C-alpha cells in the first residue's frame, strides 16, 4: 500500500486522521489506478485509543459514474 498526505489532528482525548492511499501490485490492475481517501476518528478512554469511526471513499466522476 502506498500512503500520502496524512493529516492528524489530536487533543488529549480525541483525534482525527485522513490520508490518501492506493494498493500496490500488478500495475495494470484497476485498484492500482486510483487513490482512495481514508478517514479515522479515535477517542482515548481509560488510557487506550479506540476507533470511533473509520471510512474509506473512492472518488468518482458524477457525469458518467466511473470510480
């Protein structure tokens, strides 16, 4: 997996992160042709970070709908 543009915002009890990624492997495979966006929200409870929400989205062209 190739990752770029990681941005983390954190306080003592809550953190968010978002980044772009794409899979690596066979260069002609469709998954290698696009970047996807990941977002995660975490909360610290009793000294341990836990994921509250995670999302992965694939950009698409609304005029003709391909990812």
